[in-house]
C-alpha cells in the first residue's frame, strides 16, 4: 500500500469514527432526557449533566474526526511526502522500455541467410540442380527451418559401414551391390529438423530417406543408405543429395559399372561424370 492509498484509508476511518461518535452523542442526549434511563446516580441533575457533557465531548470528537477526514485528502498527502519522501518507483517504467527489445526479434528473421548456403558448394553448376520433389515434401513430419550454419562434410560411398565411417570408400563400384552407404560428418545441426537424402540414377529418383533429424548438433558417423532402389542396382551414374528442411547441404556422386577388370576403367569415370551434368 502506498502513501496515497494509506491517506484515503485514514480518511475513511475518520468518517466512520465521525458517524460512530455522532450516534453515541445522540444516545447520551436521549439518555439525559429520559429520567428513568438509569438509577446508578443519586441525583437526576448530576446524571443529566454527566450525559450532556459526554454528548458534548462526543460531538466535539465527531467534528474533529470530520475535519480530519476533510483535511487528509487535500493536505495530509503532501505533508506525508515531506516526512516520507516517495521512493523513485518511476524506475519501473524503464523496464517497460525493455519491451522494445522484442523489436530485436526481427533480427532473428535475418538469420535465414540462405544466400550463404550456396557458398558451401564450390561448383556453381550444382546450385541449380538440387531440389525437393513435391511428393517428398508431403512426407515431412519435422521442422523445416534448419540452422543456416549447419554443415556437412563431402559424402563418402562404400558398400560396408562399420558404424562410424564407410569402409574403404571410393567413387566407382562393381555390380552386384546389396546396400550402398553414404557417410558424412556434421555440425551445427538442430534436432527435430526434417532431413532428406535423395538417391538418383541418371537423373531418376530411385531411393530416398526423409525423417526428423535425431543425430544431435554435431558429430561423426552420419550416413544414409539405399538397399532396394527402384529397378534394383544397375550400372550408371548415381547422385546423392542431402537436404535440411528445404535447403540442400551436400551432393555426392559415384558410378556403378558392370566390370572394372580393365585397368583403363580408372579413366572412364572422369568421362562418365560429364553425362549427368546436362
């Protein structure tokens, strides 16, 4: 309760005391008129003078209380501030000025610096190629706004995975193949953000994986796998695209051939890698 509220409370009690004192004075005057009101005093004149004196005192008290009730709201509060200077409660208002810091939240809208993501790829030809098919987007269950600082290492491909890294990774493989693994390390990822791996053979989607990210914010041993592509494992040029939300993060390629027995086959992958770019 502040000083102003206390002054009004005291004024209210003064008014209430005035009413009580007036009622008591009226009762004393009525008792003085009634000769048979009491027999405790021996003489009637003494009894009447006593009741009249008490009534007069109560009227004086009522006038004083009423005057106090009128004086307190107009003069009591300034006098109280003289002896009890008000504390600088206005210091609470600067906390309200802290609310404009909420206007800083639009700076968070600047965080999706998507323009930085193309800088992850050194090959400008890949910036236009990766995209999410509408049918894959319809399967999303998690968040679609990733951390723009999330990064992935280049993909390493192998038909064996030891739980942490691909075993003997390479870019050219020979049929038959049962399962192909694409391993990577990651950092600054957000759990719960939808991530997607798309497997293409000669620009045709043959395998995919999409689910909320559960690999933590950084680490090693991340991978995506494909065991049963559409049409089975066939010879051709394969491409794997990794997305976080709607943003692609890394793209890797490998080649599957029928026969790698000839030593000149090491030169052919360089020629075959030119075919997927159109």
